[in-house]
């Protein structure tokens, strides 16, 4: 069975591209007991679980996830806090679901989340930026947000950007993407028409607005959007082109500079030649032991 991909709420589960894409699961559940039972069943069925949660998530959500991992004393649960808006996290989860049926090991799949997130363009069309605190906003933009009819296009990832709609253009990806749009109130076709055309996207899909989006963006007057790679062969090529290493702490494969399961950093190049026991003793970063939070 492929590695299970979990998200924190049902509205972050996007429809699969095809029959080969596995569904996502929701963790944590309503109670600690249900969360423990559900996570244990996932480990038994899939072997490993990669659980994505927004870095802005309520502390009760993150505490329950860490409690579940601690009580189960399992080193097969990766808890990944992702600094993306809600729709961006839903898109990232969908990409990991697509890759979960490929020949990647759980360690590579978990550490690939950071790589894939860099290629996601996540933002929103906002009617006000007065309460937006997750993207830098100038005093001038704050003042303009009180002008009736003013609209702003905001990019939160991969780099913050804010423009006044009709005056500037929002910088977009320089590679082929598929655009997701989730409308709040009032509805607008700016994302699916103007932005989609400017970014030359290769497809547009409309999905329900995640419940967390209103709190994340600070207003209900929004249309959230996220654009990213969607062809599984391109995703596969991107991840497989990165050098793989072995985590000196838990032994799993990884890409990048940090293990997705135990959070241990990859030693510096010179230290990688030393015995594992020496590397652990010399490391200035304390890695988590198996099953700890």
C-alpha cells in the first residue's frame, strides 16, 4: 500500500486527477481516542503516514497530532508544518498523493514536501487587506483598502507580493501549471479569466473555499487561488533529480537537508564521512528519538 497522506480537515482533500491517485485521510479526528485508533489503523494498513498541517493551525490541532505520535510511540508518522495558505496545502497534499504510488520511499516522499512547496504559487484576490497579517502590507496599501471597490491580488508563496488590481501585474510561474480557484464572497472571475490568462496556465479548476481561508486571509471578501505542477511525470522527474541521502538518525532516505520523519538535519559534507555515532555526538541540533514529539 502507498504511504498515507493526511490533512487536518476534509475541505483540504482535493478530488483526485485519476483513478490511480489515492484519497487523503483526515487527522486528527474529533477526539483523542478516535485519532489514536484512526492513526494506528493507517500505520497498520499503509506502513507510514505523512501528516500535513498549516503552520498557522490552532495549537489544539498540533498538540493532538504530537500527542498521537507520542502515545503510539511510532517513528512511522511524519508531522510536517507547512507555511502555505489553506488551498496551497490542499494542492501540496494532492501532489504527494500522486507521488505516493510511485517508487519513492516514505522518507523521500516526506522530505519532498518542502521541495514541492517551493513551486506552488499560492495567493488570493482580496477586497480588503486591513486584517491581513501573514503577508507584508504597506501603510499605503492599508489606506487604499478602505476605498470602495478596491481589490488587491496577494501572493503569499513562493515570495510575498501585493498589487492593486488594474494597476500592476502579479508575477507568476515560468513553468506549466494548473490553477485552482476557490471563491468566497462576493464571487469574481478575475482569477479564472485575467490571472489564468496572464499566467498562461494549462488548466483551471474551481473548488470549494477551505473553512480556514477566511481566518488566514483576514477577510471573507476573497477568491483564493493556487497554481502548481500537476503532471505526475513532471513531479516525479523533479523529485527524482535531487540527490538522496540516508538519515543518520532514523536510517530513512531523504532529499534536501532535513529528514521529514525525525526532523534530524543532514550533517555538513565533512561530517558525513564520520561514523554515525560521532556525527550524533557532535551535532549541535538535538534530534528527536523514535516515538518522541
